[in-house]
C-alpha cells in the first residue's frame, strides 16, 4: 500500500506477521506518530507510550501501566462489568429502534474505560460526546486538541493526589529513577483513550450485526456456556477492526521478497493474518465454537494489546447478556464504515447500525 | 483424576488434582503463578507456556501445528515446551510434573 509518500509492503500471512513482531530490533516501534500507516502528527502532539518505544525502555514503560490493564482479571471487576453490560443492553432494548454504534457500543466502551482507569463513572459522559474516533471527526477534521487539553487538565488536577486513579498513579510513578514528564504521561493517556476505542466499538457493533443476520447463533451459544469463550476469540479474529500497525526499519531489512531501505516502513496486516487459509479452516466464516484459534487480533510479541483483557471481558459480558436477554435482533439500517487505501478497501465496522431488539420471555439460561 | 505438580517461575511447587479440562484450566482454577490462560484455551495467547519433564514427553505427546507455530516464537521455548491449554487432563498424566515458563 502507499503511505506517507512511500510504497509500504504489508505482511499478510499469520506466521510472517508474528516473525516481524518478534524481531523488534529490525522492525522498530521507536518512531513517534508513525505506528499506523498514515502519520498522526497532525492529530496528536505527543509520542504514545508505551507502544511507540522499543526495549529496554518499552519494558519499563509498560510495567508502569500493566496493573491497570490487568484489573479485568479480578472477579469483582468482572461482576461489575457484567452488570454494566446487562444494564446497557437492557436500556438499548427498550426503544423501537436504536443506533447500536452511538447508543450501545460507544457508551459501553466509555463507561467500561472509566472502570479500567479507576475514575468516576461520570467522566464517561464527556468521553461519549467525543464520538467513535477520538482524533478525527467523520470528515477528517482533527479534534485531537480537545483530548490533549482534557488530559493535561486531569494530570494537573491530580497533582499531589494519593488516589488510585490512572492520572494520580502516573503522577506518582517512578520511571528509571525519575518521575515521568508531562509529555510522557500525556502519551500514556493518549494511548489509553485512543487505543481501544474505535476497535471495541466496531467489534461490539459487528457482533450485533452478526446475530441480526444469524439469529440461530444465540441459541447455539446458549447450548454450551463454554462457547462464550470461543465465540469471543472468534469475533476478535473475524472482525479484526484494526487493519494495520506499522514498524520502521532503522537499517536495511528484508521481509519475504521485499527489500526495505533504511528508514523504510513495513505494515502488519492483522485481518489478513487472521484470515490466513493455511492457519484457519473456513477463514471467512464466523465459527462460534472454533476451538483452535491462534489469531493475532490483539497483536503478538512485546507490543501485544495492553487492553486485551478489557476487550475480552467486554465481549464475553456482551455475549452473556445477549444470551440472557435477547430473543432476536431486527436490522433496520446498516451504514458500513469503509477504510480506503491505495491497494485495498475494507469494512472495519459501522458508521451507523440501527436495530430493534426482541427480548426473551424467560431470561437467563 | 490426575495429580499434577506445577513448578512456578520462582521455584514453588503447587500440586493440583483435576479430572477434566486441560493443564491450563487446572492451573488457572488453582491460581498457579505464571499461567494466565488469557484466551480461555484456544491457542491464541501463549500465556500457559510450560515445560514437560523429559520422562513424560511420550505420554503427553507432541504439539499440534498451530501450537508448534506459536511455540516457535515464544521466549524460553525448548523441545520440552507445550501450551497447557492444548494438553487435556487424563488419568495417564497422574504424577506429571511441569515447569511454568511465565513471563
């Protein structure tokens, strides 16, 4: 594909993608604003941490925030998330028609992020107003400055706080014997707000669209609770809402048949790897009980998605809530969100997905 | 029923009895340090990487293709490596000792 004035090879096969991920010295992430195919220098002002760094710094940066991103492994946190999702779905099922993107997926993502970052639930109301994309409006106009102002205000307000929210903890954090700079903290927060936003929203919307088209799927899940787990991984594989992450080559490198000049870039194409027919049987189908599913929907290697546990918990809770509450989903209107690049276009989710939900007469299974 | 001994990355021995599931689920249910099982057992996350005692390799068996491809790129991978999620608990594994690789 063409990006930033260069032809950039995309790595497509599952094991090839993994090998590039593993070799972080050759394929570096130490290239601010360039972690996606098209530079984000025009929509954000800071390097994102920890993703836009390499070891050994990356290891230490990541360790600072990992405790937050492990919170979804806690049993009480899981119960709280199930309650949040149950209530969100129940509310969405009341009206005759609901836009799943703006009225279910976006609030769900924002309210669950407030829990992850251990901040007051009311903060999510502002985050919801930002819409699906935190950096750009639908027409591409940058709104990154609003996020930057918000983040800097939160760190300033948390100065001296002994609380255990994301902002206070990063204010107190020690990194290699010093405090983090405001720019570093800003970069962490930027990643936290942008990283799992549109991806979670698109996955939730796509799941609802799938069950609208395949109503028998919910009955299939209800027959065996273990299928909640396999279906979660399958939707992560199948939807793969993030098309590519990019690595930069500080020195000349070779990927398969492609020669990369020093300073050149290589794209890792997650959805392609996740549909690799040499690794997945029926790769273009949703197989809800796929028991061997070595997908890279959360990346691979040292930069694997920090928010994976949160995303998994949201999806598992959503599937559980759908099984408990919903008899059928009627599709009213679907406007896909299409990503267009020089060498491909693909649907990553929905701009709008209007549905109505039919509740089950007897809930819980 | 099988009695499995897990040796955690910091050297602690945890003995677990299980009659179903896998070496991953038995470890997670008993909070064995170093085994997370993040993907729930579908061979996607490799957070259940273990080393099998050499004397037990024949009984445990080799990794499948998908698992072997994962292990090829895992830190600490050796010929004794398996992903716990891909090893079902069965009676002939009674007495097995595994070392948790961890991260």
